[in-house]
C-alpha cells in the first residue's frame, strides 16, 4: 500500500496553531508554511481538501516539523513544507517539494497529487 506523508513547516500544538493563524492572516507573504496556507482556512481544514483526501487511493498522514523529528528522524534536514511517498517496506521518497508547494494554489496542489499517484 502506498502512503503519503505531508509535513507542515510549523510546529504542532494549540498555541502554535493560533500563532500560525495570526501570522498567515496578518502577513501572508512572510508565512513560511505554504502547505498550511493552501489546505487550512482560519481555523479548520478546507472542505474541498478534506473531500479530496477522502477519495485518494492511498493513506495520507500529516505531521508538523516537531512531530517529524520524533517519528521520522531519517527525514530530518529535508526542506519543508513537503510531501513524501513510500510503498510498504520502502523508504520515503520526495513527492512534493517546497518550491512546488510555494508556487501553486489548492486546485493546483490537488492536480499535482492526482498526477503523481
């Protein structure tokens, strides 16, 4: 089975989430997580993204950068935000780069994911 691992360039937790929401609302041009900006509104996941994820034929997992360090130390040092792909028993491979995420919108992100799967 194929898995996708999406990693936000932000730390997890309620306080960090609030600070990120303020940052992306007040100064979107300096916000460092395009994956967050693309897939989340002010407080919740964008409905069209959630619906898209449900119809994918793969398992999708989302982590914040601090969670990545604990759960997948082999990916430390990879530029974020990013997405990685693996098939059972294989190692993680790049799937979406920060540059690709920085240069797209939500429909473009969904098209990239569909195209690469």
